[in-house]
C-alpha cells in the first residue's frame, strides 16, 4: 500500500511539473503556439500533443483504477438514511450485501441494521454464509472475526466462533473493532474507547469506529468527565473539534483552545491536500504579481504577510465564540444556514480577521506601500494566506462535489471581499472630513460581509449553481477595483498591457490545472466515481468562470486617471461591449507634455531631437481615436511640412503615450490650414518621420489626486442602498412577525437602523447635487 501511495504521489507531482513547464513555454514564447493555421499546427505538433496529453492524462489515470463502487455505497447510504424511509433503508442493505458480500464494513452495517430491526432470517443467512466460508478455508480469519461480531450484536449462538490473535496485518483494524464492541457491550468504556481509536487506523472501518466513539462520548460522558480525554494526545486528534472547543472554554484552557484551532487548520490535512492547496496559492500569487505589477523588492514583505494571514484565522474561532456568547445573553437563536448567521458570524468575522494582517503591515511599512495599487495588494495577499489554511480543511472533506467550489471558487470571493475593503480604504483617503472617510471604510466592510455571507448562505442551502451570479459579481468587482487602482498608481511600463494579458493567461491556465489536480487527488483518495461526481458537479462553473475570465481580462487596459464605475448591469455588460468603460475609457492627454527623441540613424528628425511637445486635442485618422495633435516647443523641419505641429500616436496597439520610452508614430502635417478644414483624415495625408520614442513629462494625475465629488457620493449612495436592501431582507421576519428577534425592543432597533440609513442616503443625495 505504501508503494502505491508514493507512486500516486509521484505521478501527481510529475503532472504538476509538466503543466508548469508547458505554461512557462506558452508565456515565454506565445508566438510559437499558433494553432489557428495548418502550418502552425505542424510546427507545434509536439507542444500541441503535450498540451492535449496533460489535459487527457488525469481522466485516463483516474478511470484506469478499478472502482469497486464502495464509495458510492457509502454516499448512497448516507442519502437513504437522511431521507428516513425504513423501507428504502431495508432494500438498500439487501442490495448492498449482494453487491459487496466480502466487504467488512458492509457486513458490519448489515448485521447492525438486521439486529436493530429484529430481522432474524437475514442474520441466520449471514451466519450460515460465514460458517460456509470458514469451512471452505476462504479468508478464514476474516470470517471468524465477523462471525464473532455477529454473536456480539445478536446473541445468536449460530454466530459463535472462537479465535486467537490475528496474523493478517490487514485484519488488525477489524480485530481491534471486535475487541471494542465486546468492551462496549460490557460497558467497559475505557477499553472500548482505546480499541475504537486503534480501529481508526483501518481506512475501511474509520467511519464506523468514529461513529461508535462519538456515541460513547455524547451518550455516556458529561463534558466534565470528557475533560481529561481532551488533553490526551492519543485521543485528542479523534475527538470532534467542537467538543474539544467546548471543553477548553469550560476549563479556561486558552492555550489548548488556540492549539485546537491551529491543529484543525494545519494538521488535519495530509500531503496531497497540501500539494493541491499550495499549487492553487502559487497560481494566484503569480497572477497577483503580474496584474498588480509587484516589484521583486516587495516580496520580502509579501511572504511574511501571507504567513501572518495564514496563522491569524485562529481568531475566527475566538470571535465566533464571543458572538455565540452574546447571542446566548440576548436569547437570539441562529442556525449555521441562516442568512444573518452567514453574514455576521462568517462574512463579517472573517473579513475583520483578514483585515488585521494587512492593516498592521500598512501602518508598519507605510513608506513602502503608498500607491493606490498597494491598497488592493496587501488585502489580497492577506486573504490568500487566510484561504490557504481554510482550504486545507475543504480539500480533505468527503463532500467531494463541493471541493472545487469551496476551495477554488470561494478563494475568488475571499480575494474580492478583501480587495473591496482595501479599495474603499484607498477611496476614503481621497475624501475630506472624517465622516466621509469613515463611511467609505465601513461601506467597504459592509459590502464585503454581505457578498461573503450570501455566497456561503447559498452553499449551505444546497443551491451552489445560484452562486454563479455571486461569482460573476465577485470577479467583476475584483477586476474593476484592480483596474481602477493601477490606473491611479503612476505605472508607465511600456509592457504594461501585455503583462495584464499575461496575468489573465496565468489565471486561466492555473484554474484549469487546479481543477484537474483536485480531480486527480479525489480519484486517488476516494474512487474514480467520486472524482467523476466532482467533475460533473463543477464543470459548468469552471467553464463559466474560464469564459468570463477570458472576456473580462482581455478588456483590462492600463488607463491613467480613468475611474470605472460599478453598475450591476455591467457584470454582464461593461466588459462584453465595444466600449470598455462606463465612466471614461480613453486617456485625455490634453496639455500633457512629452519628450521626443530618436536615434541618430533617423535621417528625418534624428539630428533635431530631443524636442518637447504639448498635446492639444484628439484627432481621428481612419477611424482611429488614438492620434493627438501636438505642438512642438522647438520647430522641427521636415521638407515643406509645417514645423510647429504634428500628429502623435503610440505605434503598438497595446501601448500608449503615458508609458515610458514607448515607440511612437510622429507624422508631420503638410498644410495646417487644409488640416483644420478637412473633416476626415487619412494616413496618406501626412508625412511619416521613421523611428521616434516618447517619454511623458507631466502626468495629469498622481496618487493623491481627488476624483469628482459626484463619483465619490455615487459610491457611498450605492453602498448605503445595498446595506439598506440587506437589512430589509435580514430583518423582514424579525420586524413583522418577531421570529428573528423575539422582543419588541429588538424590532424597534431594526426599524431605527433602517430609518437611519434612509436618512443617510437622502443626505448623500442632497450633497451630491
């Protein structure tokens, strides 16, 4: 078994390395991956075969393993028991014992069920089957142990069979389980507990042994009596997390309380889980480094911030327990799948915990993080650390349908919510007065908490496909906020737009790879059918996410001074139409100054440059809006052309004039009077001056630039309106029938809060005008 484990692990690592290598080739030499023409396919036959192989191999490898259907049996058993129909459960066990006559776990559950419901004929048939197998010498030790278990459960002498110490290593778990059941029947709970814990080492008996252990703890012990076991490291890993938590709170053992949370976050996962989650984090770190233009010198801050963000989620348990205490005092009863619980206990608590690390870093290293883009960078890195520890729990979950949505898609929601708070914090710095500044930060926290809570609420209530809309809103907000902050961060790299495109490729390829890695690991850990269930449950969301990323990230462009505004319709509209911005897209270079220079080999203007020029107005040439009429500070003489004016445009379509040392097209105007009269211009009407480069001298915005007051108030009005809608939805039942808040005073508080926010919206609207 150990050899199989390491073989599987080696295959997963090899596949990850191969995927990274092909992705590196694509990013480093994208021009070589031209699959749109027949000649391109022939030239890239090896690359294309490697890419197809990497996509297909996981499905071949997973489905190559023999699937005995056992995990489907466990899954279906849970569903049948949950439905509670005794007839369905009876027929299910009859079919299961026929399908898995030799499976130890199925046999034990079959005997338990038949004994509980007095199905003596079932038990006699099973006893005869065991005796027959023993007589024939078929797996004698196994059927001896099962027969002895049958005697313990039923008391039928037909099952009796003596046995000595087990010789087969594969049956040691069953041997301990048998000893535990004997001790449990005699109410020797100490021995039963220890033997069940030893039986947990058998993967096939884990669920049964754990269920029996929980039954002992909850049915035969009080919290005080269980207290000693919670400090025994042999028993500690097997006790339920919430049971340990309750014991440590009652005992005031706060060191053990913190260790309990850390153990759950980091030590409950195995090596494959760490591989899957680490790969996902690696993809997102690469994406963030590209899209936010992270310099190498800042990595020395990013890594510690990531680690701090991964460790501090322990505070989630602390704040959640404090809230439970407050709810108990106020006699408020909430379930984990209530919307209010999801927004407050999950959304608000987790967003506040994610804030702590980046706020600490922002104040401690303020001189290193002064650009607007850093207000998105720091929260996002902190959120990645938080998601790392959280996802370790999800990847080990048996709910494999939800593995990708909880560990992959929820990560996007985590990043967006943190980016929302960071973005609104940056916007608050542009406002005047503490009231507006505080309002912006609180609005950011409120929006993030609602978005986060709604996402979890939909998952908990079994409507994961409804989360597609939540996911699209989250993706749209993340890209919108990122685009706005880089637009105001003074980035002038001439490769900026290419880098933005590259970031999209990294994320798209990385998400697909993450999905396939989780498919591989589930197929290895559980069964091929489990992996295929996970695939079918998530493939639609993966395709929608991938398609949306392709469209949106292909539209992202660096536009200095451009502030895009959010509208709910833009989730499907803004990035899907020709106009790339709902507020302002093209940069207004009016009155900008540029320094032009050219190599001496330029026979037209090389000996006359450098020269400073001033942008006057935009000019449309052959339908192209990117040309600008410029005035030369010093005359440039090229033949009989006008020496004081010219046309200027960045040469490459993915570059712009705000970029540093960018190659431009400088066109001389033959006759300025004719130029002013002419309504339509063509490139043949002007004179090209060969290779010229440009550097911006005056940038029409800076980090402290204050944007329009109307825009500022629009953001606050939007935030306040969303919060009011949320409060109406949350308090609806509590206000009108008293089920959410069971006293009149709480209902009055709810109505008062709604009225207060209504007044705030009215005041902001008046101020806006």
